[in-house]
C-alpha cells in the first residue's frame, strides 16, 4: 500500500510514488515534500556534527 500525500497544486490526495497528479497534471506532486524533508534532515545532521565536534574538542 503506498502512502498518500497532498498535491501542492490542487490539494487532492495522490500516491507518494506518483510521477504526476491524476487530478490536475502537476509533475511530481511530492517533490516539494521531498525537498523540505531533505533540507530538514541536512540541517539536523549539521547541528549534530557541530555539536559532536564541540563536545569532543573541549
């Protein structure tokens, strides 16, 4: 069973794996969600690395 997400254009439920929204035709309706989750993960990773370096150095 695939996860459902909300299309960023028409706000309808779409499969997470969909290449386009069947309701409005938006290409990669999940791309925005993927980009934000990647950015948040990268920021958290950097915070942990900086914290680790800081605690290890002192």
